[in-house]
């Protein structure tokens, strides 16, 4: 879903805590960035590094655009979908200022569910093997 691009919105880049899949890291490295620049890790959970002001390291403050948009993390591609903390089901993120324009999309909901399963497996593997 190209939701953010459609509305020319980058609000979610201003205070992100974006989990990274291994394939996200590989894709961003192929885009020309070293993982030491953009990856934070805590107990097997890898996330996109944030600047001191809380913005994503890929958020260009001058242009208001993502510097790795074509290679951005899968989690970013799925905005404005998020996972409900109560039942772990995909839902539209009500914190998104454009959430009212978003119709429920079964394809995006399915992709979010698959993303969550993959993320949980990768975190478990990292913790079990110590491969951070």
C-alpha cells in the first residue's frame, strides 16, 4: 500500500520505532547504507536508529522525504496498518492523521499478519543463536 506517498505524509518518520527484518537490512545495505549507521539492537530486536530528536535516520528534514523510500523497511510499507496490542490482529493505526481516508484492505491486513509472524521468528532465532 502506497498510503503515505498518496497523502505526501511522513508523520510516522518523526518518532519511529521501526522493527527490522533481515531482508529489510539487506535491502537498505544494497541501497548504499552500512548497517552500523541505521540499525539499533536490543535483545534480538533490531530497529531503525533514531536521531537525538527522535526522527528516523532516513528522514530528510529538508525535503521531508525518506532517503531509502524504494528500499524502506517492510513495516514502513505497511503503514497505516499496525498490530493491535490486545489481540495481535492488524488494524488501521488511529494515530495516523489520514486513518479516516484508509479503507480496510484485506491484502494489507494479511501482509501485516505475515510480517508479524516473520518478525517473531527472526527475533526468536536471534535470541536463541545469539546472532545479533
